[in-house]
C-alpha cells in the first residue's frame, strides 16, 4: 500500500505529482523544502508513468517510515492489488480501475484495524466486531463493502496457500435500508444554475469545476447512466448519431455491451458545453483540471461544496431542496420515464430485464392506472 496517506489523491505524504503537456513527474519534498528525488516520464507513455509512480510511492513510503511488515494483512492487501493491476485486461477476474480506486480507499480503513495482524489470526468474531463497530458509527453499508474487500483479499491469500479457511465466508452482513431518494427536475436545474452562477463571483477555477460536475450530473440524468459510466465517458464515444455509453456492469463471462443514446437538443448542448469547458486536452468529456478522470474523493469534495451553495440559494428563494448525488440521477431518470409511459426503459438502463429497474430504480410514490371499465 501507499502507507499512511494524508491527501485525497491517494499519494504518500510529501510526494507531489506534476502533469505537464509533454512530461509527467513525481517528486518528494523534504521538510527543508529541498527535493529528495524527482522521477519523470513522457506524458504519452502510460507504462512509463505507471512505473515511475510505483517507484516514487515505494521511495516516499521508505522516507516517511511507512514500510510494510511482511506476513501481515497489510502486506497481503498490497499483494492483492499488485495481482489485480498486473492481470491481463481480458481476465474476467480483473476489477475495473474505478472499482480498484474505491477499494484502495476502503483498504485504508481495513489496514487501521487488521493491518498488523497475520491473515491466519483473523477469526469471524473479528469480522463481526468490525461490522458492528462501523454500524454503530453510522456506516453499515460502507462496512459491508470493506468486509467484502477483506474477503476478496483473504480468498486471494487462500489461493496462494497463506490460509486454509477464509474467515469472511458465511458472514452475515449488516442490514441496510435501500435508498429511496427521488430528485425533482427543479433540483437538478438549480444545481446547474448555481454552478454556472459561480463565474460571477470571480473564482474562475472553481466555477468551471462546479459546472463540469453539474453538466456530468445532467448528462447522467439524460442518458440514464451509472456514475462510473459518466465520470469515465470518453470523447471518442461522441458520434454523429449520439453518445455510445459502455454499460459498466456485467457478469463474469458476459460480453461487453454498450448503448447508443440518440441526440436530443438538450443532450447535445450539455455535452458540447462540457467539452468546451475543458482547459486541458483530455480523453474524457468530464475530466478534471488535469484532464484525468475525477477520483471519488475529488468528485465528492467539489460536489459537496456545490450542494452547500445550492442549499443557500434554495433557502433564499424559499424553494424545496435536498442534497443529492450523481448516483441519484439514474433512478430519477427511470422514475420520470416510467411516469411518462416509457415502455423501453431497460434499453435505456442497459439491463437484461426489468426486475432491477422495477425494484431499485423506479421510485414513483404513486402509480396511475386506468379504471377497469
């Protein structure tokens, strides 16, 4: 792992990245202000960048005193991520990059509790204790995801012969309440309006960031898409007829699928504006200030601030408004389309059948039906 992290970009303390047009570099700055080392690679060579990043993290951890003790859960977690990241892209066991990024964040919590333990010493009681404690702190669903990661790591350890039994097998996860939030159209419109209005306060950097986020949310609504499908949407997906959106979730062995969302005047305008806002050449429609995909932490920080501004503006106008997130756009779109009588909704969502759509995404509080006669 990358040791005791203190920054949202996931890098060790005092390790700083620099993403230039022609060169990418990583440098470690000493408390005195001097650079202990700097490693660089051509900006177009992804393999070289990955190599220097790995070297930089290892050297920074050593300088920070954050080395990993062999034979511990922390060491096994690092081995698990190495295994995942070096797996062929065609291997069905390989997780998506966005999933691994989220797992890295989850792993930090696991390391704080289990990091110094031997994999063989972990018992079901320890796992249940973790689930219970995190639930008491108000994060039962997140605890479930973290233990699911621990289970995957330990199963990898079992594959390598480090343990005989995975103590997470058969564990009962925390019960969770399904999300029922339905975002009203006026709430989405307010978020876009407020994001656009930030330009008038003179903070051009923040205003373009907020507007990129709001346009991404609006596009997710218009295309009925998942968060990762939007955050990772590439400009090459933009075509003459519409946007080709890769369907993010699929079962092991299932062929990769996509959906073509035909242009509407609103969708065309939103996407064109998002691309025009990019100040750095980017592969992505909704890239961050360096042209890269927003990390979850980076996205959440910017979006939380925009929601703060929206709450203030809604209160001043006497409007109803409740904070919402990118993941709420898919159910909002499904609900509105269902209300409008859309009978091809599974084509829009990319599901094989309507079970998940009806159980999870359709959030109509009242159903309208005709009388029998």
